[in-house]
């Protein structure tokens, strides 16, 4: 994993060697760390081997994976003599050196950079849209420190480990508001995606970097043929460019639209190279009896169609603890991940490592954009004020073979979705599992009581959900953490083709008609994958079970052990998590299929349990002061 870090002092004193050693010990877990001190020692930077480049007056630290490399190399080699075999960090450094920091706004890919100008003592941190690379920072008492891992900053002796009650309360309340740069620690901040931090002689400012995703009102990708054909080309390109540099490539194959499309595209690409794809498949144990169902039939359809995929079946044992992997993740991240299925992801990571996998393609994010689950088109058009278009769509649907009568059509396409939208907003407060004392404390401190503001998928249009997901402070809390765990714990680079910024910008510029054409949910993805996906998957009407279909059964099986843990957990855990809500959800959970999942399964039990375990971890000696 590429490590970036630095410390800048404004009082003229040198950075103590102890501080440098603290950062280096954390960053050197997987690679050699190089130290770049400034002339008087008042600024020191650290980077993994190959992550630092010289500038005219300073240095650039860079962790990058770029798309559209051919065009970039062609332009920079022509204008600035960049070698044609330059790696991604060389490309970023060349553009930065000759075109300035604003050049970063036009890059397509994932990157995090730190640029230091020695003479002016100006430090600039920058992150890409849809970032999978994190940058954290601390500013206090004339000292500024940053690092690409939270754990590195927490190792510094002057950084407080006090928790941020507001952040924890918002997580437990499912409140998506709050500062985009907040972390679980009051002293540490996170650089939001598509933002730039400037430290100019001690003056600190944070600003957005203009990009295609920040102004999505007009399509930024030229349409080739119809929208589905363009989406198809972007999808193939997004998958193939993320296969670069991988020796042994795997895909997390679940049998759904997203992961299956990625698997088929990657398998065909590798077949041309005489290579094989590994499919890591989370399924139920063979011979399982219960209400759950997995995706074996759909996974088999992919395997039957593509003959160069080697499946690795990953089944959690019945006694698998749904919270069992959390301590390892806390140790790696220094904070909770935003995943409730870390135990299943742990098994997938171990299976990939056993097969020598170094690059993993994930379908995460497809549901938000290219294969967004859309509100029925007439309702979406009506909410957008397009009454005539809504009426025309209803008339067209009424003429389809097998269409219900007008009462049924209106109920399915208009009244039901609009009622669901109202119910999802009205009942949003039911999601919360923050302890009342915590909510009271945060309300006294901030003047606002956190409550759920997340638009429910059933109650929001596709573009409303997209804009919410893209708001600063959302995706960058999830993607870098998952990627960091897989890199550090399993030595696998987790990549997300369906969060390619070109795909996202294209979908944002489309109308709702393209996303829900002909009354079909996920219409754009289904049309784009004709000839790629097996038809049984492309046309399947349902989404399939949760990532780990036996999660409720695992929770029920662990009920006795979890009750014992509740009794012995430090009381401070229940100053954050509402203990009665957690116990009620634990007592009520039973094995079920996807349709039987209750709202409190995800809130009071899984999220509440994850945060309570984190509080317990944080209070142990060695994790806090």
C-alpha cells in the first residue's frame, strides 16, 4: 500500500525525530519508507518507495491509478518530453510540474497528492472524485500533520484520541448530514473527495476542485449511438483499465447484474491474453437447509457462458460470528468500517490470498449509478413536474401486452411509489439506535439533534439518490477503508469499475427515461449488457439476497454469546449505543430470506453492535490515552 505523510511546523522549530519515527513505523508495514526533510527540518515528508517526485522547488507525493493513460502520455510526451513508459505517479508529477495544480481537476482516475513548495512554504493536498485514496489531517498549536491512514496520525504523541460524539451519533442515527471532513476522532479531519487543502505559511483553507461530477447538468461523455451503446463502451473500458498491472485477477461474483457483467468482461479480456479469471463467490454451505437462498444458479450461468473462470466457493460456517472480524479491521483502520458484513469480506479476502490474487474487481456502487434501481418512470416524471411526459408514459405502458387495467397501473406506477416516498421520510427516525444520553449531549454541543435524513431507495428518484451519494463525506468514508483493509490484510488491490467517474458523469447527464425505459427497473444496465450477460441474469426481475445471505442466521446462532458480551461490555459502550434497542433486535432476529429482513437488523443490531464493539476496542490499553 502506498503511504503518504508529512508534518509542517510554523514556529521555526525542527520536527522531532520521535514524531517522524511514529509515522514511519505505521507506514512501513508493507513497504520501505523514504523521508524527505526540508532545509531547516521544520517540514518533513514520508512516502513509500516510488511515491515521491521532485518539483522545481519542492516535492510531490502521489498515490494514483489513472484512466485514459494513452491520451495523457501522448500529450505530455509531446509537450514536455514525458517518457512513454512513465508510470501513473510520473504522469501526475509531469502535469503538476508544467501545468499547475488546477490540472488535477481534469484527471480521470483515483489519486491523492501532496505537493510542497519549499521557498513559499506552501503545502497542497488534493483528492480525486469518487476517491479510493484517503488523506487525513490534524492542525493544532502551530503544527500541521497529514497521512494517508488515520492510524498513522493517531500514533503521533500530540494527537488526541478523544472521540467525536457528533460523528458517532450521526452514524447511529443514520443521519447523513454533518461535516464532510469529520472522522470518529475530534482532532482528526478527512479531506473530502474532489477537494484541495492549501496550507500557505500557516493559513489553512479547503476548497472543492471543479470536475465533471460537480457540474452534472449536461453530459460530459459523447453519446455513441444510443445511451445503452455508450454505456456499454464505458463499462467495458472501466473494467479493462482496472485490470492493468494485475498478475492474478479476481472478481467478487455474486450473481447479480453488476458483478456478473464485470466477470464476463474481465474473463473475455483475460482469455485473449491466455489467462484465467478467479471468481470469489460468497454462498451458503453445500446442503444448507433454511429460508435463505444464495446465487449459485446465477453464478453457474456465468461459469457456463465463460469458460476461463475458476470459481472459489466461500461459505461462512453456521457458527460464524458476524462481529468476529471487527477487531482486525479496527486494528487496520483505527476506526470502524461502514460495512456490516466484515466477517464475509474477511473470508473472501482470505480465499483470495490463498489463491495468490493481487487485484480484485468489485461491483460495489453499480446500484447507485449505472444499474440504479429506479422509481417507476411515471412517478419520477411527475415529481420532476413533467405531467405530460408522465401521462404519455402511462398511456404507452397501458398498451403493452399483459398490462393491468388503469386502476392497477396507476397504483403500481404512481400511487404506490409516491406513498412509499412519503412513508420512507416519515419513518426515517425509526432507524436510529443512538443512546438517548448521546443524542442529548450532541444536541447540547451542536444545537441540533441528529436524525435520519437519508433518502430511502424506495422513496427517492434515481438522480436524487445519486446526488446524495456524491455529496462530500459519503463515498470517501467507505471506499478507502475497504481498499486499505484488503491491501494491508490480504495484499489485494480492491478496484471499483462501476464507480468510474466517466460512467457516473454520463449517467448523471441522462434523463430518468433512460434509466427506467419501458417500465423496467435498471433498464440502462440491462440494455447495455446485451450479449455480455447471460439472459437469465440480464432479465432477472429481482436483485437477489444480501451479500451474506445467512447474516440473520449467523446473528441468531451467536445470540447467547452476544448476550454474554452485552453483560461484560464496558458501560461506556452503552453511553453511545442504545442498549435496550440492541437487545430487543438481538432477541428478535431469526433466520430469514431477504424479504423477511427488518429495519432494526441493519440499525440496532448490526450498526449498533459494530459501534459498541469499536467503543470497547478504543477503551483498551494501547488504543487510547
